[in-house]
C-alpha cells in the first residue's frame, strides 16, 4: 500500500526550493553580513539554481513536477563554505548550464549550427576563467555524435568557431594593447603537467569531495537502471549530462590543484543527476537512505564551517 512519506512531500512540494533558498541565504552570509564577496557568491549561486530549474522545466528532465535539482544544488553548495566567496570561477558554472540550454535545443535538428555555436561559445567563455573547462568540448562532440545525433562537418566547424571566438577577441585586444607576447601565459599554469598531490588538502575537503563523488556514482547507476522509464529525448539528454559527469570526474582526479574550481562545476552537474535520483528513487529503505544522506551532508557542512571559521 502506498504511503505518502515526508520525502515525497519534500520532493513534490512547491515550497521546497523557496525554503532551501531562504536557508541558504541565512547560513551563507552568517559569517559576515558586510562581506561583499559572500553576497556576490550568493548571487551567482542563486542565478545558477534558477537556470537549473529552467533547464529542467524546458527539457522535462524529471518525470514529475519537482524542484529537486535546484534544491540539491543549493544544498551541496551550502555545505561547501570554501566556494561561497565571489571569484571569477563562479561564472564557469553559469556558462556550463547556459551551454546545456543551447546544446539540448540542438537535439536531432537538421540545421542546428547556431545552437552548437552558442553551446561551445559558453564553454569557451567559461574556459577564460578556468582553462581546463575546454576539455568539455570533447564531451560535447561525443554527445553530438552518439546522443544528440547531429554531428557533421557543419556542426563540427560551428563548435570550433564558438570555441575559438573569445580567444580571437582576446588576441585582438592584446594586439591593440601591444601585449600579445604575454596575453596567453596564464594558460601555462593550467596545462603544465603536475603529478596529482592530494596530501595538501585538509581531511574535511577530501571527505566532502569523496561524498559528492559517491552519491554521484549512485545517481549514475540509478540513471542507467531506470532510463527506460523516460522518453527517448529525455534519456539522450541525461546521457549528455552523464558524459560531462565522467569528464569532470577525470578532471577532479588528475587536477587536484584545481579542486575548488573543478568541484564547483562538478556540484552543478552532479545536482542534475542526484536530484533525479532523490526525486524518482524507489525501494523499501530508500526513504531512510534519503534522510541518512541529508544527515551526512549536514554533518560535512558543520565540519567544513568549523574547519574554516574556527
């Protein structure tokens, strides 16, 4: 017999996201109400949560009416106080979600060069702040070939044009200011091979990253096991997100010195999968597992706040 649990109320309620937004607002700026960098980081995070909500609405990524993707994103961001202050890396998350809008719109369209151009343009704009984000272009091309079914020489070139346009514009600006010889030196620090070293990170950051990756793995398994319940278009779009997820996981593994920049992108992408998992997961013990997950991340959040501010 079906029983309406508290988890079902959280998943389906229209108040879940506003309540999470208010909780995020209060706890986010609690360490310093006058700190403009906290308010800047909060503004970008709220904008990203709204974009995730719109992405779900336009593409029906969830089979039910739910705001769990945006709620999950805010919750994961809330427990990572090292990501709360404004910096230019925060814009990479906005660029990723914006790229999804145009990439998803290109699904099985015959003349979709404009959509592809803008998707890769957003990736390129994000890479101006975090150059390793350029690797996502490979994930997009793989998705165009296998999931979106729109890969051809026109879309390939549209992607190249979108990817290079910001750099051509930056080169023109550097030439105008006679700085071309130094304009792109910042790329060396990102693409110079460095042996991964995880020992310099405190245990709380490693535990948080590990927990996010663990629940991402569970969400991936759930996504593959229940994909047959979705429409074909929704299934293909979910596989695009999964492709990007694997790419970001590789970046996390091989570029630990970029942990904060990469984990920001990883949280945004993972929230799409974990939100799907929490909203549609079933099983005798799944409600208990849902509550346990909340407690684990809340505990990690307390640990992170104490480690940062005490």
